[in-house]
């Protein structure tokens, strides 16, 4: 992330997060992305049938600080390629995904402009083809090599405190940082057992790609 000279004053972010209008936009994003239910078994369709009631309750929980993210459901999927191992996914409950998606809507316009112009992963309007075209342009300019690096456990090793500190350089509303910290440390459930999440961002959360780019 680039350094920024001016501190972004966004003290109204928490109020926006607690508004029905923004939470509804968050639900629309969750619905578009589809996905399986979390540990409570509630599907997107079921959540949507009582959307007004669910969002009102979620708004009240956020405003009163009684909101508590539930542990994510651990799912393992095989990586492509023989012997490549598995990718660890975490599936948040729909209610939590709405909060994640709403935070993404609020924070992406603030954080994304700070990222490198040569960063193409998990960014709006960016794709793999653009990355390849940029690499080709660099070769044509006279450079002889392009280095391809695959970061092992890219999402799994994010340092929570360091990430929150980085975010605090651009987000003044400490309540938003507190909510993000709660999300990062919400825990992981596998086979009925919950383990704490001490590092990493959840692969399966709509917010995680943005947080990982900002770490």
C-alpha cells in the first residue's frame, strides 16, 4: 500500500455500517456471490425471506455492540495439480457475510487508490489478462525476465495487529477497526470444535481480499 500524506477523515463510517441502506447493499453483494451457509445452516435464500427483520436486528446489534461474529466453518478443497495439497476455506454465516460485504463497500473506495498501479489481484476493474499485458510491455521495454512468485498461504499468514495498524493509517474511525478485529479473531469451527484464529484472513469472506491487499 502506498503511503499517504493526508489522513483520511472518515468518522461517519460506523454510522454508515449501521444503516439499513448500506446493510441492504451488503446483502445484495452476498446474494450475487452466492455460496454455502455457515455454521448456523442459514442459507442466503432463507435470510432473504426475512430480510427486513434480519437487517433491523443486525443494525441494532452493531449499534449496541452486542454483535458478535460467529466462527467460520472450515472447508478444505484440493488445490489443482497432483500433490498440491488443500486450500483452507472459511465460510462465514450469512449475517456475518453481510457485515463483511458492507465493510468492503465502505472501505474499498478509501483503500484501493492506495495500492500499487502494478497490483492486479482482487481489485475492481483488474484481472489476470491486464497483469500479463503489463508483463509483456515490460519485456518489450528491454527487460529480460519476469519473475512469477506464488506466496505460500497468502491469506493464512496475515498478522492481525500489523494489519489493523496499517488500516489505522487511512481509517480514523476506531469503531470500524474494532469490528474488523472482531471479524479477524472470530474463530474457526471444524467437526464441532472451535479454535481461535490468531493470524490470517478468512478465504471465503468478501472482505478478505481487500484486507490482504492492505496488509
